[in-house]
C-alpha cells in the first residue's frame, strides 16, 4: 500500500514537472522574436559560445528559453522548480527509509 502512495506522489509530481517545463519552454520561445532581449536573457548561449555569438535567432540555446520565461512569466518556472524539489525530497525520504529499514533488519539478524 505504501508503494502505491509513493508511486502516485512521484507520478503526479513528474507529470506536473513535465507540464510546467513544457509551458515554460513554450513561453520562453518568445525570446526568438525579441532581439533586443537577447543581450539580457541569452545567458547560456553567451556562456557556451562567447559574448558576441548571437547573430540570429537560431543561435540561441534552448536553455535560454527558461531564463526568458523566468524573467517574464515566472509562475510556470516556479512550479517546475517546486515540483522538481518535491521529487528530490520524496526520493531522498524513500531512500532513507529503505536504508534505515535494511540496517535495522541487518542488526536484528546479527
């Protein structure tokens, strides 16, 4: 029964993460149509290819879409981050419980 509870939580958080990531990516793709914003929002492209590497919209990294979305429509990016943090905390709790349970049973057998 506990497995079902964890599976539902993981599944729900993963679907929420994927949905919010897609929405953030879509909203951030507006960066391609706003050339004056490239200097301020294309941080990953500048980091990977150099400061003056953006000549046209095709040069912009997909990661920069998330930066642009975080600046202009942050709700979906925040939801994406919260769901990712929840997945990580849930995984850590599950691993810790499993580790403690195995350690306890190993101590009782010895």
